[in-house]
C-alpha cells in the first residue's frame, strides 16, 4: 500500500543541460517493495498543493535503500525540485501504480526521452537478457547510456537529428531486432506517438508489448480522474486511470 514518507536527499545531480537526477532515502519499506514501472508523487514546496509524478529510475543499496528519479524542469514545481541539495527532506507518496511483468526469456527495453530513466530499473529487473533501444531528440538530451551498457547485452541509441547514434526513431533498430531475434516481450516508456509506433511494430511481428503510459496526474491514487485514458478489454471500451490501473498496460488494451 502507498504511504507518505519524509525522505532525505542523498544525491542531487545534473545529468544534462535539461535533466536532473535526485536520490532519496528513508526508513520506510517502500524501497523494498517498489517494482519497475511504479512511480512516486513528490511534494515540490509547501505552497504547491499538487504533487508531481516521477518514475523509478533505480533502487540501490542493501540495508538502507536509496531511490532515484530523473526529471526536467517544466514549471515552478520542478524548478523548485532542481534546487534541492543533499540533506534536504522531500515529502514522498509511494509506491504507486502497477509495474511491468517480466517473462522468462530475453526482452527489448525501449525508452524515449524522459521515458528512458524508468526503463533502466526495468532493465535491471529483467529475468534474462536485455537489449535496450534509447531514443532522444539530439545529443544534448542523451543520458544514462553508460548505465544501460553496464547491465544490458546491447544498447542502441537513436537521435532525431542524427547527432548521436542512429539517425531516426527507435523503430529503426527495433524492427531489425524483431526481424532477426527471438524476444519474449518489448517493454516501453516515452511519449504517446513513440509508444504507439512501438506497439504497432510489435503487433506486426507478434511480440507481446507492455507500455508505461505518461499522463498528467493530480492525486496519483485514482481519485481525481485527471489521468484517465481510453482502453479496451474483451471487446469493451472503457476509461482507465493511468495512476491506479496503470501506468503499465498491455499495448493491445490501449486505444491509441
């Protein structure tokens, strides 16, 4: 069950000109329970009522776990968060949502932009071999590649402008992989158009796909319905709450 924790900031790092990483620790048990694909809601200053959602990038440590999340400055809340330093205390609601399901066989991880950090935790949680495909706008936004290389069998980087890695979108290397290899699943997180393209590619090659949906959230526990998205199951269309019913869905359930 989610709970509120007051967590100490143990690391604050600027990854790129745009992205920041913060690691927190607390005495609670949610770090032990958290699963890849889940997220947390962080209170960004006392004057801001609504928390901000962040996917879990990594869980590390033995006796006392530390939890890492990555974000870009999008408004006053994340600007406040970017100024946090080691020793500050954050008000955190966690763990939230439903995470990924990991099959026994080899998998492909696909991350796009800010969807890349939470997929690192997914790569670490896999039961077999992992190939990662990471997509970014340009060289200035590329992040965490070395960390992926430490835990994955292969890592492919794509950029929209070709400034790093493969020129194009993540579907370029993904299709080559699906054609030539045998994979039990593709797991992905990123912007909706990218995930839709990944889901359609997986459908073409009959490979199961799980998507971690990104929607604006108010409460994080399913009460406010801000994050509702269209889904279908057993031929019936209905609205799902990304924070409560997701954020991870079978790609075939999402109405794109």
